[in-house]
C-alpha cells in the first residue's frame, strides 16, 4: 500500500533521530574504552556529522539503484492491486485458510470474470463466475481490473501454499496434520 507523504516524512525523521541517538550513545560508551576523551559537545557534533553523512549516503544510493533499475517503483495500478489483496484479507476476512478451501482455479476463474467483463453494465452473471449471483458486483472498469488481478494473485498464492509432491489435496492434508499435532 502506498504511504502518504506525511507518513514518509515521519518515518524518515524517526529513522534519522534513532540513528543519531545510537551514534551518540555508541560514541559516549566506546570512545572512552578506546582511550579517547571528548566532551559531550564534541560527541554531539560528531554524531550530527555522521548523521548528515548517513542521510546523503542513503539518498545517493537510492538514486543510483533507481537509475540502474535495481529498485523499481510500483505503478499506481500495481499499488492498487496490492492494496486490494490486503483489503480482501483484512476487511473481507478472506484468509489464506479460506482461500485454501477452494478447488484449483476457482479464484482464478473469479479473477478472469472480473477482467474479461471489466466495466460491463450488464446485470448478467458471466459464465466464468464460480459463485452465486449475489457475489457478482462489478464496480467500473479499473476497479474490476484491480479486483480481477488481486483474485489471480490469491489463486497463485493458494497454489504456492498447496504445492504438494504427494498429490494429496491440501483440504485432505490439513486435517490429518491437525490430528497428528493433537495426539
């Protein structure tokens, strides 16, 4: 989910403040152990210098990584999809355990229905839709695309969690594992 500018500023300020305090505390503790005697004013000045260097280093490395495409920012659409996936889990309560209860492809078919019929004004439920009519709630072209991709991610996550070389479906494996733990 995208962080607000104010939250980013607060996070950065807290990060810098914590770095400054750690630097100052380390100097006050370790310099005397090394036989270096400096005043508290000198310690504060040196901690400020090191904090400024740290900020510059962090900024320059971030710019370098972005220039080299090492760290790629997410597009607004990708951020919306990620936020939607978290919304499905946190607000709707569709937990990983809930998703694991579906047969292979169910969540993917639901995602495909949203994508294929994005922005459709028709009240008809698409034939790809795996659930009952009351769960089909189109909400506009972009919103439908976002929900469809988030459901496809849920399908991929479900698949990854349930990959199994034995071929036994997860819904059959999980109860056995729970019974074994109780014994």
